[in-house]
C-alpha cells in the first residue's frame, strides 16, 4: 500500500512528495475516450464496474499516489430529485432552475444508500483493486447552488448572488439543505471505504472574503465539522480563491487546495503553517515543452517547501494534455528532494 | 467642468470621491437598447455621432464623474487587418486565429488616423459636449492576444498559454506588435482629446505572478512608458488579478483597477501607498436591494479610505442592472465622507 498521500495528511514526513491530478480520470486518457465513445458520462457514473474502471485508469497509467472516485458533482443532485443532463462541452444543465423557496422545497434530502447506491458499490469495488488511497468527493453547497439557480454554468453567477443578497434567509436555507445532503453523501462514501474526501467549491472564488465568510463558510464548516469524527483527511478546493484561503483554512479543512494564481509560499502566509496545501501547477503548463513543465513544477515544489504539501495541478487536467507528460511529471515530483 | 476624477489622479484631495462605472455606456440603459435595436455594436462604434451619443447617455442619466469612450477592444484589431465579428451573448469571434509566426506577419501595424479615424472623430465630438473628463481605452496586449489565438472568448486560454510557453520568442514578438499598435492608438486618442486612458487587461488574471512578470508586464510597461510624456493619467485594470497588483503597479500605471475579490485595503498593501486605486464593488451587488448596495458600497469606501480612490465596480455593469440603482449609488458615493 502506497501511504505517501495519507502520511502527509497526517502531518508525517513522507518518502517523497505525493502527487495526484484533479480530473486525472477522464478526457485526456485514450482508454477513457474509448469508453466514452459508447457510454455517456452519467451512464459511466451510474455503472459501478465502469466507474471503477475509469477511476483505475490513471492510477495504472500515471503512477499517482491517490485515486479519485470517477463521478460528477451533480450525481447526488439527481438523486435529490433534480432533473438534469450533462451536455458535452457545456456542462450540467438543470431543467427547472431554483428561483425561490418553492425550489428548495422540491429538493429531497439525499439518502445515499437509496439514491446513489451505485457510487457506494463503486467504492467497494475500488477498495479491493487499489493499492493507493481512494479520495471521495462532493460539490460544495455554493457551487451546487450556482448550478441549481443559474440552470447551468454561468460567467458571473448574477442570479445566484441576487438571491444571496436579496433573500438571505432563503439562501441560508438552501445552503443548509445542500450541506446536510452533501455531509450525508460524504459520510456514506467514507463508510463505503473512501480514505479521504475533497469538497469541490469550484465557483466560490466568484465571491469576495466578506460574502464568502457570511454566505458560504458556515455551510462548508458544517460539512467539515460533520466529518471530523470520521478521521479521514478533508480537502477543500476552489478556483480564484486566493483572497479566501485564510477563511477556507478556518473551515477546519485539513488540506486546502490552491489554484495556480497564488504561489504556495504566499498561500501559506494566508492559511497558516498548520494546514497542508495541495496544488498548484497551472494545468496549461502541461501543454508546454517538457523543460518548461520541469522548471515550473520545480518552482511549485520549492515554494511548497517539501513539507505539508501534496502536489497537484491548480485546476483539472486539460483535455489536450498528453498523458506522457503527466507520467513524466509524476516521476519528477517523486524524485524531487528539498535542498538540504 | 467637473474635475473630481482628474484631481484624484493628480494626487489632489477632491470635494467628493469620484465615481464612474466600467460598461456604464451600454446594455443596462434603455436608451442604449433602443439604439441597438436598429444598429449592431460595430456600426455604433464606427459612426461618430452614434458612438458619441452612447458615450453621453450614462453621463446624462447617472451623473458620473467621467465618461468612457464607447467602443470595443477589438475595433483596432479590425483596422490591423483581422477579420472578426462580435456575436451578441458570446463576444468577439476571429475568423483566422493566430497559430504561429505567419499570423503575426499578417498583422498590419495600426495607423490610427487611417484605420480608426472614426474613433478620433467621436472623441472630437465628445470633447465639445462633455463637462466631465473623457477616458479613452484600449485592450492590453495579453487580452488581445487571447482573442487572436483562441479565436474568441475562452475558459482557460490553453492555446494562448501553449504558444507563450512553447514559443516564447514568437510570443514576445506578438506582445511587441500589439503593444506598439495600442500605444499608437492611445496616443492618437489623447491627441484627439482624451484626458485619461484605461488599458483593459481583462484576462491577465488567468496568469500567476511569475508568468505575468515574464510574459505580459514588459508589454504593459512599454505602453505606460510611451504614454508618460502625454501627462494623462494611465489606468490598468484586469479581473482576478489579486496576486498581480504589485506587478501591475510596477508597470508605471498611475491608477490600478481592482476586481471585487480583493478588498481595497488588502490591495493597497500590494500596490504600495502611492498608487491610486479604482474599484471595486461586485457588479452583482447592484442587483440586490438598496440597503445591501448601500452597505457594500459603504464598505468599499471605508476600505478605500477616502483618499487616492476612484469608486467603480470591480468589473463591468451587468445587463440586468436597474439604472436607478446606479444613479442612487452615484449620489451615495458623492455624499459619503470618511470618518473624521
């Protein structure tokens, strides 16, 4: 069992810096594309043997130090009664966006064993196959709310913010409902075998620190608190969250994901020393010649300081990335040592 | 003549905090929509009487302390020989995106008097009509390059970054060509009567500080240096540039625009005290009830400290904004005074 990732999460010194990639399972791998040629994304998510296979593909090919469950953040929403589809090249599209209190009433609290049993079954298969830790995940309440309110991906989250500012009580109720369901979802993933969890708050970086603290952080904290007793490391990640890193650390997260815009040494001044940082090579760097990848990854490692650091990209792997570059990057990170 | 905006730019203490809005001329105003019903955007930009009228509309209605020329950042690109269109709801679409050196060869250096004489004519009309300062503008080389390379708006600027990392010599040549043409464009705008200029580097915030410093800042600095002798205030603005604010200040800009993610007091610790800050109310706040707008605008003013501060939004006015809210906001900012 490769324990590098969990060792860093525990605060121990690992034999090398652990590395995995957000979206490592997916579009950049030919073996994934082959499966996608005959199955849509939600079918892959709902079929345990296939979801397990997609989760395993990058572990086999790249030698990463953790697997992340193949799924989508909207999967539990569907199980809460939200009619939706995933449109390739666009993202999730919600049939009836939430506009007011009645939209929240229509959300059924998630019962993971009934609604997403296939996810739990996938986890069971994976734990038998994997020799690296398995990371489970969920979308964070704010990010899920943006999809539910905007009806799909949005440039500026204007409707979401209008509801947040205009009807704060309704907003907090929505955050509460989503937090409780995602907490149940993540607890079920841990019970089924996940050894760490990551909360993806992809769009939280559209908020400034005052709004994040008032309208989002309480729901994130509720999830972190609710998972504390489980003992698994809890990661929180979002994009353009540079100004929010201190608040995200206050949520109780053990690991804070950092996007590529904020150098890790700067990030550490905001989160404090105790928190483990995850990140943060610009995914677009992996499209560059190897010498550039090596130099930029080396800079990330130096700024990470060789301790309390899990190497990752600053966001998901881009579809055009050559898997050979990712493999080389894994080896480079494993071979790297901090200057004595 | 309302001199409030220029007074702050000179470092003087104005009688009240000046305010204008990015995208104040445009989609949120019914009188603009009426014009758009019969003219497309590029026709409005190319017709001096109409472009002047659109520029004047928000000054009349809102009482802002500066006008910004109505145009589009792609207007000079067209005059450089780039075939393009603006697709409503999408943005600029470039017919033949630049992929290599030959694409740069095909760019004709901008000769403003020949290529965009209608812009200079618009400025002449406006100076006779306006009793507030007129701000000219151009897109910054990086942001223009993203459109030229991606062919339109892009989520992750992957092609742009691939060229930047993969062919740095080609990249720097492109930056140089664009910087020289935008410098000529802005100088012509100042000669025609603009009393300040703003460089819009909307997408520069997709880069971390190392990349910005190496691949973008030299071109911005070239433009700032080239305009210094003109004596007009030079503003640089971009979105998600929190980590870049110190570098942007190093460009020589007199005024640094700040997006809403970074509180102004935090921004000041990065730019230094000498720089004037412009911003930074979240545009989505203007969709909220007035009490929220008032409270959040008050917070922006407090953090701005009542000195070296031009009030603005942290990005452009959203189309659904009620102009009455903007008017009320202008009055609120003018009435506000720092605590004694």
